[in-house]
């Protein structure tokens, strides 16, 4: 699993039929404190996340293990919205 922040949305009117009705969000990997570290990528949203949310994502074959993405041609999925992060005993993020 990777920590990422939702930074945008994407719209695709022509896509695989298994992706019809699925929200595609642009996310960027972060470190354990929520600071951006990686390149942006697109993930299928399974939890109704929104721009600015800190989320947990997974990629590769693991992305096809949710009920929504099973047997779907996806490489990344948002599977959780993070409420808080605690690192070394310190709360470094809390959803407001």
C-alpha cells in the first residue's frame, strides 16, 4: 500500500466497459508525513475520495482485488481515505 494525496480528476468518455461509471482520480504518492514524493498517477476510486484527501492506494494485481475492481483492467485503486497518521508517537496528519 502507498500513501497518496488526491490532486485532481480525469474524465474519459470512451473506455473499457468495466470502467463505465467509475471515478478516476489523479493521485500523487507522499511520504509518511503527507509530503509529495512521487509522480502523479491515475487510480480508480472505490471509496468516494475527493481532491485534497490523503488516501491509501495499491497497485498492480492487488488493485484488482476489491469488489469494484475485480477482473477489471486497472493498475491502481484508492481503497481507503486516511483519517489520521501517527509517526513515532506524533500525530502528523488528522483529517479536518
